[in-house]
C-alpha cells in the first residue's frame, strides 16, 4: 500500500474518513452477529456511530471483539465500489438481505432519487456516499461506547443499539485525542464544582443554577474586576428590569422572532415577558433624553440577568442553562466612530482574556442574503470591523454571509489549556434596532440623526465563563480568584490558638483564610484541602509553634517550604495584587 497523506484538516475528508469507518464497523458487526439489522451510520463531530437492531446486548468486551474484526476489514484493503439500482430492485436487494430499516429508508426517498449502494468485500450497504476509496486508508480506530437510540430518534419506535467510535489517520493522533478526552473528563466543571462546593443544580430548578458561598467568591471577584475595567474604559453601569411589557418586545422584534426562547408572565391581566436580552432596556435608558453628537459615544454596561428557554436535554452544568448573567454593554455612537470603538472593545477583551491566559482568534461574519439596510451601509460596517481587527493584529477568519440580518458581527474564540476552543466574546453592529426604537442624536447641522449601536459581551455568560475557567484551570484558580486562599491545618488540638491567631492576622490583611482545627489526622486534612484545590496549605505542629513559622505547601507546584506568617502574608498579597496565574 502506497503511503499517502490524508488531509484530516479538510472537513469533507474528515467526514468521508469517519463515515467510511462506520461502514467498516457495520461489516464487522454483521460478520460477528449475522442477524444484526442495520439502521444508519453517519459521521459526527469527533467520530461516527452506527445503529443496530440485534438480539445480543453489546458490552465493552464486545467492542474489543468488533474492533479486532474491523482491523481485518481494514487489512483486506477492500475498495469501496459504488453501484446504483432502480427503486424496485434496490428494495428487493435489501429485503433479500433482511434489512427492514434500509427498506424503509429507500421507501422514504423521493421518486426520482438516485439510489446508490457501496460494496466492500462481501458487505453491501445502502448509502449516498462519499467515502474513502479503500478500507485500508483507515489507520487508527477506537470504539468508545454503546448507547440506546430510538429508530429515527422517535421514542414511539424501537430502541436500537448505537456504537460510538472515533478514528484518525495515525495512532499518534488517536492517542492524543483520547488523552485529551480523558483530561477533559478529569476537568469536568460539574465534578470539580462539587468537590470545591462552588455551585449546585437541583431538580427544583432545571437549568437554573445555585451559586454556593465559595462559588460566589469567584463570581464577585470576576464581576468586580470586570466593573473596574469598564469604568476605566469609559463605560457607565446601568441595571434594567427583568420583566418588561409586550409592547416593548413587539417593538424590538423579540415577540415575533424569539418567542420560543422566552418566558412570559401576566401582570394585571397584561402580557409581560422575562427578558432574554438586555438591549431593549438599554435603549430605553438612552432614549430618556436628547443627545448631542458631542456627547457620543455613550457606553452603557450591564451585568444583566437573562432567561432563555433551552430544551431540558440540552442543559449541561453551567455551560448550558436557562438563566445567566450576560456581561453586556450597548454603545450608541456616530457611524464614523465605529472603527475606534471596535478597536477599544477588542483591546478591552484582550486585557480580560490575557488575564486568564486564554489565547483567541476572531471570526467576522458578514452580510447574509436576508438582510436589512443597503449594501453600502453593510460594506462600510464590515470594513470598519476589518480595519479595527487588522490594526490590532489579532488573527481572524471571515464567515461569509453568516452575520445577523441587522448587522455584521465578531465572535471571539478562546483556546483553553487543553486546546479546546470556546466561543465567548461577541461584538455585534446593529443598524436595525436604533430604527425600530426611533432613537436619535442632534448632529452639527441641528438635525436629528440615527446613531449606530453595538451590542457586546466579553465573557458572554458569566456562569458559562466560570464553567470554562474551572475546566481551564482544573479548579486551580489564580490566587485572586480562589475561594479559599490559604488553609491552616493543625496537627493536634494543642495548636489551635496559634492557628487562630495567624488566621486573624491574615483575615485583617484581606486574605481569605480557613482554619482546620478538627480532631482529624493531618494527612486527611491535607488530602481534603488538595481536593478543594486550596492554593496554600499550612501545617501547624510543635516545630511551627515553637519556631513561630509555618510549613507551607503550594497547591499548584506541590513544593513545601518553611516561612514566617509575615513572609507568607507578603507573598500572598503580592500574588493577589498582580493577579498572577
Ligand atoms: Zn456510506
Ligand atoms: Zn444587545
């Protein structure tokens, strides 16, 4: 077999590769369990699956057996041969093969559809393609799990067995990927959140997270830094109501276009909605007075609590919730101020993301087919965005035609410590909402003009950002964010007084300190502190009390040193002040 380079960066190639592997999976399963009936087997994000209807209940041991069988198919290096059949013959072929699900799939195809099959060795599958040319091109496969899945995703239909797997052009790439998943599992914010006692989700409020005392510390530190950053950069803070009436949401367009994601209430027999976005409230604040062009831009920042309906199946820890605080801001400006404002926003985001060591790239989404406003307005807006990004030198890609109908937008994609990317920041130019709400400013000519509006959020959702930070840092937060910054642990109860004395000193210096003076073994106390990711763990015994020192263990490095309480205090205060990572 000639050595060839498979371009796995290419989305189509990747999809063909994964999909071909799903055929190999099906061939292997049919070989081992000839009575298995085939349903569907698509490529998905990160891999592929295939659904089977079979008597035998698959277990993990079976997955290894199937994998071995797949290897044989790969080694045989069968070509994938395509052939087409007229409808009746296609149905007959699948009926003869005892594949009722395939028959059903064919019957659902439109009358004039081309019906194609792919054959590899003695195995034939109904499929539209495309695939790789030969089974031997598949190099590294891992079957990951079995799960139940209803035929056609319909719970009134039969439950099938779905095998999930992934594949790569080399064993190294597969290993690297599996290691990354393993690492991601260890960092799962739901698991770490529980261990650190940060937040909770209860059946009483699906998708409505509770923040616990220690989670609130992180949240408040983040928010107060955010507020300071915005104050320094010329934003004024506002807070608008959670509930506003129907008229407002009709004007904004949400009542007609966003209704499925909104929650509603009745007050005095009138319809109200719980806000899914902060924009209309912000516009009312702008509209309270007449502005001169000299006063623009006006920048209103708002930590705004929004509620958006998500299907219960989509909810996921803090990452996907039904209520969250958006670190929102709305900027009202003259059209010619666009470039400068965008530069300032990117600089602000840059400050924020750098603080957490989250490198990022930007995606610019441009004019969609279905858009409001003229092409001139769009190209002026898009050029202002491009110039702004280029002047800062941040890498960016363009998503042609992906903008919202009311204006182009920028998305900021952050890369975490294990190489996953998260879309957090957004910046949206809006040429539409100012018109809907008829907002104005008085220009140099004494006439009314329409301002442009920017919607922007840096974290996106505060809750989700905290979830991302938990996974990014694996719970080992920088000291300024750590809920407990230092814990003093006594070896026996004899040393309680010394511990409490030092705790008082630290507390007076503004350090978040906890004392563990319980009658427990020191090893147990240390394990617990480690599990809670306490950055500085101090051990207090005979030696420490007599020498008026502390034995300090660094939670990040594992180093253990002796120092005086004053020295540790100094060290922590500096680390907090510098917001060191
Ligand atoms: Zn196929
Ligand atoms: Zn907005």
